C-alpha cells in the first residue's frame, strides 16, 4: 500500500511540474573526443545521446540532472598494459548519471557543473562535467554545448583519469 501511495504522489508531483513548466528537458546528440586516457588509441572518439533536465525555480541558478550514454566506435586493436603487466581494458561505452547546478547569466547562455556516477569499461567511477551551453533561438527550443568530462581514477593501478571534450546539440522536449 505504501508503494502505491508513493508512486501516485510522485506521478502527481511530476504532472504538476510539467504543467507549470517547472522542468525543462532537452534531448541531445553528442560527439566526444578523448583527450587523455591510458587506452586513448582504443577509444579515440565516441558518439551518444543525452537527456538533461533543469528545475526552473530560480531564474539564474537551476538544479540540473543529466543522463548520457556514449559508444566508442574506434579501436586500434592494440593491447595496453600498466607497469605491473595488468591489462588495461578499453572503453567500449560509457554511461554518466550526473547532478549539479547551472548558472544562467543571460537568457542565451548557461554554465553548469555536474558530477556523479560514471559507468565505463565495467567499472563505476566518479566524474565531473563542467559545461558551457548556448540557447537558440529566443524561444530556447535548441541548445548547443561544449563540455569537459573528467572521470577520476579510471585505471586504479596508475591512478590515471579519463578526460574528453564533448560537443552536443539538443532540442527541447518540454
């Protein structure tokens, strides 16, 4: 009974939020270029999809949550090992679930900093993603953004991070 009440209450809150335009959600496609990684040649670039939601409570500062998924299609088929002789796995895909805040100095630009869980190469790591986004046209139906993704301790043996630059274009769902 408690699960049913909780589910109904959550549905009600979400429904009210969408009706009052408290939440803005964007679906985007993105391209990632790997900057630093132990297996950079095996995951040089990737493409993916993202979903980002903003909670429009305060005009300048907005809580945000972001879910992205990327596939790394290029692989130079070279086996890479750490200094102890352990194999460093390539990244075939990455899923990020980040939360944080955005700052909108004007109606057409925003800066955000999000962080959270990143699932890559069969591992769960902590990552951050600072972003600069641009809305266009005046109705803010489209967004373009440039981000830096840093996943900490991607390789535990070498304590090396994974870093990439992401270019994304998205459109407003609601």
